[in-house]
C-alpha cells in the first residue's frame, strides 16, 4: 500500500545541507497499522508529509497504492491525497465558523462538486461522524462548542469522508489528556481492524503500541523496527 525506496530528503541552509531523511526503505502493507516514533527532529513528520504527498523526496521513490508519486504534477498529487489518504492532525485543523457536520462535508464538496446532492452529502457526513463515534446531537456544534476529544473525532470523521484506504495521523493525541487520547487511539485501531491502513507519528510509546509495528527513527534514519503481536 505504501512503499518508500531509498528516500532521502535534504534542505539547504546557506552553504550547509541538512538531511531530514537518509536513505529510507519502508514497506507498509494494506491493512497494517504502523507507528513511526522518534525524538523531535528525527524526521517523523517529514516522512509522514512525503507519504501523504504533501512533500516530495530529494532522492528515492514513493509509491502509494502502487502509484509512483515522484513524477506526478500538482493535480496528480491532489488526486492522490483526495482519493487515497485521510489526514488527522494534532491541532484538529477544523474550520471554526463551520459546524462539525459542515467540516466533515468539505472533502465531499471538493471531490464531488455538483455530482452529489446536498442530502446525499449530509447523509454521508453523518455516517462518518457515527463511524468516529461522535453523537449526532453534536453535529451542529461549532468546534469551540466541542471538547478536544470531540474535535478530534470530527477530524477523524472528516478524514473518512471520501472513504480513503489510508489514514495518516500526526501526533493525534498530542493536544489531548491521556484518557481521551487512549479513546482516540482505540478508535483508530477499530478503523484499522475494519480495513484501513493506518500510519501514526508519535513520540509516546503508549500511543505507538496500538500499532502492529513500530518504526523507530533517529537523525533521519530508521534505527530499528519492532513487531507487536499479530502473526
């Protein structure tokens, strides 16, 4: 489902070349739950941005669902992000003037434009909120009327709107207390068990252990991997 082949990412600061990632090789199978863990500056977010087609590697190849993304133009990358990937962020990134339901509807508007009726869109958005275990009574609440955990559930529902095969989560529990964070991770685990491929970036070992496998990064390189449970 996801393949990074000899991926390197560098940035130039004056005359100095900074390596964010160095020769990364990683395969993530369909339906797998992988946690990417490491200290600040280890390259976790850079790797997630490259997997999510928000950034391109300096060297190497990236494949998403057997599609090589390196040579895609902006329209091609937008289509991959729209159809293949759902994003969940630490700070939720909800639009404050929209209700929970309207926030979830946004990806459907962008994808289907005039081909999906307002009624169909609303029905799909409500279904996603239910999948994210947010009570329907909160659908018309704006983000500032919701708790952090509820806002993250809206963000997960939004990530599910276009039914992508991949969910990418960047520190999804970082803005939550530990009890609420555990519930969010249980939800992501449930979505994985229902068939989604899930990749979570975290610095928290308790969060990482929800995965099938932990990939440890250090100084832009894969230091080691740890397989958890399973076969």
